[in-house]
C-alpha cells in the first residue's frame, strides 16, 4: 500500500557472500540495518487514493524498509521500498525530470538486455502517485537474477521520491537516505497492469518461483524491533534463528468483486481477522471485527480481512475501534487530527499492556483463533523527547479497504516473523525474536513445513543496510 511515514529506513546492499552447496538452490538472506532519529511532529495531510476506492487519511510518521535491486546488464542499482501491499517493481526512468526523480535514474540505452514494452502504468499509493511505461529486463535482488522481468520505469512521480516538507526538518538528508522506487511483493492480480487491463504479470518474487531460482516458493521477513539495527528478508526459505516457537500458518484470503471469498483470486497478502483485544492496561477490552448481527440480514457474522502491509508504517482501524482500544490502554492520549495519529506520553513505553490480535482460517469466527500478542510498549514511537506517537491510527472508509479489510502495518508486523508462501497461498507467523510478542494457535490443515535456512543451505546471502532518517513526510 505504501503509506509510509517519517522514520525512513535506508538500505544499501552491502555484499553478496556465497558459500556454494551442491544440489541446493539459493536461499537468499538480506539483513537490513537501521538507525533511528527523532523528528518533528508532522502535520501533513495527504489525500489517499486506492484502486478499489477512495478515502482520505493523514500522513504520519514511521518507517520504510528498503533494499537494493539491480536492473539491466550491467546492473544499475536502485534502493527501493519493500512493499507487500503492492505488486509492481518500479524505478525512475532517465526520462523522468530530476525535479520529480532526484536520485539515480535507469538508462535503458546502457542495458544490453533491455526490452521496451510500450504499455503505460499508473499507480496510486497512499502517499502519492507514479506514471510511466513498463519495460522488461533482468532484475537482481539479493544476488538472484530474474530474467525477462516486467517492471515500471517512472517518467513522472508525485510525493513519493520527493517531499516538499523534507527541507523543513533541517536534517539535510542525502539522496542515499531515501527510497528510489518500490518493490511490490503482492500477487500478480494486484499489479497495476492487471488492474487496468485485466492481464496480470508475475512480480519479481513470483518469477523467482516460476524461473526456479529459489528452493521453496516463499519469502520471509524479519523486521526486528523499532529501535534495532538489523532486519532480514529471505527469498526461498525461512530463517529459524529469527523466531521462537512454531510457525502457525493461516490461508491467504482471496477476493471476488471486492468481496472476501475462499474461491476467488489472490490480490493482497491478507488473512482473516476476528478481533483485537487489550489486556493489562487500564481495563481489558475486546473489539470484534465480525460483522454485527444487526447489520447482517442473515444474522450470521463474518470475519474481516487483515492486509499484512510492510509498506504501511502504522496499523489502521475505524475510529470507534481505535478509540475503544486506546481508552482501555491509557487515559493519557490525544488524537492529532492534523496528522491523523495518536500522540501518547512516552512513559507508555513502560506499559505492561498487550494487544491480542485474533486471526482465523475461515470467514467464520472460531473459538480457537490464532493469536498474535504484541506488547503495547512496542507500539510507542518516539517523535520528540516527550511526545510519542502510537502505532495504531484511525481510518474511516466505506471502500473495501477500511471497511472489510484493515491495514496491518509495520507497527504490528514487527512483532511477527512472517513467511509469505506463494506455493500454498498462506502466511506463516511466529514470535519474532527480540520484539516481545508471542503467537499461539495451530495451523488449521496440515501442510508441509517450509524449508528452513540453515547455514549449510545458504548459497547466497545478501547484506542490506537500512538506516532511518529523521522526518520525511
Ligand atoms: C549510460 O549512457 C549514458 C548516455 O546515454 C552515458 O553518458 C553513460 O556514460 C552511460 N553509462 C555507462 C555506465 O555506460
Ligand atoms: C547475476 O548476474 C550478475 C551480473 O550479471 C553476475 O555477476 C552473477 O554471477 C549472477 N548471479 C547468479 C546467481 O547467476
Ligand atoms: C498520472 O496520471 C494520472 C492520470 O492520467 C494523473 O491524474 C496523475 O496526476 C499523474 N501522476 C503523475 C505523478 O504524473
Ligand atoms: C465478540 O464475538 C464473540 C464471538 O465471536 C462473542 O462471544 C462476544 O460476545 C462478542 N463481543 C462483543 C462485545 O460483541
Ligand atoms: C509493569 O510490571 C513491572 C513488573 O511487574 C512493574 O514493576 C511495573 O511497575 C509495571 N509497569 C506499569 C506501568 O504498571
């Protein structure tokens, strides 16, 4: 989705270490490093347009998780944001004016493997938009070379690579501190081309599978804690040193004509969610996501879908739900209408309260949900010395996103080790090490475990440096 906020994470792909192991396909591990700085409170309202409808939210602060991709022969390097909430890869074209594409730009004339495609693309994200043309070339991520990969070359961008507010924070960011494109990790049907013409194409990670470049059709993400220096994305397997306990799998929710279904098409990485609760705060509470009986003619209840979106910093729920949760945690919070986020006392970092997110394997509420428990303290994001913002924000919308689907952003996802399984269309979650969360529940139907990343099975490991700058938006 890419509703990115101010704590900008930066990645420079450092090195590709290879330890050859016969008969095994590569599992690629890409750690990222981050540096967090404080920033001013931002009050920048941003209109948000989505392909399936329109709603308005406010920009806020948070982070982007970035990694390097190389495109063309020889490779031209771009630092892009890792976004499970969209599906296209795009980078700036040399035809994009420097005012809109201020960092490195792709020069197609310099690539011997470049093929033009001629079709145009347009993507609206939560924070801005990009227009350009599709092209085809070799794309390399973490040392894996995907050939004949379709991607976008941006010829114009608005509010994605540039930010009118950035000069006001006085941080003097260098170009290496910002993303220079987006790597979408969503399903083929979520690409802008599928949206426009009905013809999906394979995003980079799906071509890694179809071209047999990774040993398992999965990629796994460890974001690490808000203040940690390193995280990791693994292509082709699971790094079992990054989580505790078992991976519990939930099926990806499909859609058909904007309705959630078990037989439709996959677009987003999303699972069924049925409630979220708070324990250990001022008082315990539970918010049911399930459709209330009064609003359902049949009286039956149905779970909502939770989009796991690494491109969105915060987690968004309708106002009534967000308020119910906030007030049960603390009485010391304030909604900042200008920025759209909750300001909290930084002392909430000492809270012993927890969120409990309950998820299910089907649209029907279950008495034995899979739960992800997250310390409230991990949701407290420093802004100034005594002002913190909270990782939960409001989104009121009558479109599908915000109404039947909720955006679960980095503030929640950080607590989980996440395995995105393209082969079995499921998401594995476990308690990420060092973040204080926990996962309970069992995988509904028995399925084979994904390959784990052991040192003996690493063919290529790519180091990704992630830094966070101060305020960006
Ligand atoms: C790429 O092409 C431009 C002109 O099209 C040229 O100035 C530049 O030197 C080329 N770069 C490389 C690395 O070949
Ligand atoms: C990927 O391509 C680069 C540059 O063309 C090459 O140096 C590298 O060996 C390739 N990697 C693999 C795994 O084929
Ligand atoms: C992209 O094109 C759309 C529709 O033609 C337009 O509304 C939008 O402003 C354009 N965005 C940019 C960044 O040029
Ligand atoms: C929430 O749903 C559960 C069952 O799914 C039900 O037992 C409980 O009473 C509901 N709570 C509220 C406040 O509606
Ligand atoms: C959290 O629990 C610890 C240990 O039980 C206690 O010392 C501390 O005061 C608690 N914090 C709050 C905010 O209640």
